[in-house]
């Protein structure tokens, strides 16, 4: 896996994690943002129309400009099929900022590939010592991805999603670089 010096692009065997661009509007909206099935176990609300998608893309570009956050694109076509990122909670402790793959491309190993790229970013480029991964309890596939890469269950907490009041349990898993 190649990490460019500025970490603006992360590459895996099949994927390129890169910053959003204007030409991504239609594919990210069609592949991810309007899909209520994906949003069911995410914190974001589905984007129902193109005008809202344009606004969301501008907000996304600003966010990605400040953080280690990316669109996940197929390497062969550069088509955005998801998003991923990390945020630093305190020095050396990072948490995923959401990992998402289009419904049509799930169960093909992309989640594991994305998480491995983020782990390399956190531990090798950012000098992290701990990575925290969270997911909705009912998202068993997401939990399986982090467990497959060595994350261990740490704790759970009840939460309420802001946009619709949905109450759920978040399960959190950790990977400590010093212990692995």
C-alpha cells in the first residue's frame, strides 16, 4: 500500500482514498448518499435531491480539507463508492470518522482494505498509539471487519442519532499499536 507524503491520497490494491472533487457529485450521490439502506447504520441522513447533494459535496470538501477524510474510489475507474476517515481525539488516539461502501459493493472485502489503509495512516504516518473503531451493534459486518484486523471489543454505549431520534447501541473496538 502506498501512502503519499502529504496523505492526501491513500492507495490499496483495488482502491484509492482521495479528497472529493466537483466531478464526484453524481456518483457519490447515486452510489452512497441517497441510499437509505446504508444510512440505517450510519449517523448521516440520506440526501434526497441533487441540490442538497451539491451542498453536501461542498461541506464534504471543506471537512476533508481539514481532516484525514476521503472518498473511497475504485482504483480502475476513480469512481467514488464510499467514504472513510479518522479523527484524532487526543494526542496519539484516533477514532474512525465513518467508513462506508456502496450497498452494491459490500461483502467484497473493500471494508477491510479501507480499514487497513486507515490503520497504516494512523500508526505509520500519524504516530498513533491507539485506534478506536465504532459501529452500530446491529451492523455485524462492520464489527467483523475490525475484528478480522485485530481490534478487540472495548465498550458499548447507548446513543441517539441526531437527525431522526433513532436510539441504538454503539459498540467500540480498539487496536493498541504498542500491544500488537
